[in-house]
C-alpha cells in the first residue's frame, strides 16, 4: 500500500509514469457492501479533479466515484462490467476503475499517504 495515495472521497491512486490507476478503497467497498454494478467513464474524456466521473452501485446504495486528479481517461476496467464483485474482492488491485493521464502531476501532493488516510478514516468513525 506504500505506493498508493488516497483522497478524502475514498479513492486510491497508483502512479505509473504519467498515468494514474484509480479505484475505491477497501474501506469504501466495505461500507458499500456487495457491489452489483459499476458505471465507468469513456476513454478520451477530460476530467477535473473532484469531478464525479463514475458510479458504483451496491445492494445498499449508489455512490459517485470522483476523479482525484485532473486529466484524460485513457482506459476503464472492462472486467468490472462482467464481474462488479471484483471491487469487493480486490478493491485496491484488480478492482480498479479507470486510468487517467495526469494533466497536473502536482495534484498528487494534495492526496494522503496510507498512514494519513487511515487516520482520516479513524477520525470519521
């Protein structure tokens, strides 16, 4: 988890070059319960940091997924269309949502490391 950054909206980010892979945190998927559907953004879409760009639906609720950084969507995880439960079983690995080419890499500095995210989650309980 050391290579991940986290948002206050419970998204994680893993940077590889100038492309960030984004998903929801294990904490978020636990709170949602069994995920039954995921609506993902189209490749080529330009997004702003903080913009709602995907939806995850569970047996409990539907929640927006936000872009933690600005950029252009380069890929969505097609495996989630066939098996949305990947979000529950592997939220911070195979259950990723989309990949985004960063327009401003400095935005990553505004995200939390694992320890800061855990402290944030603990403070919300």
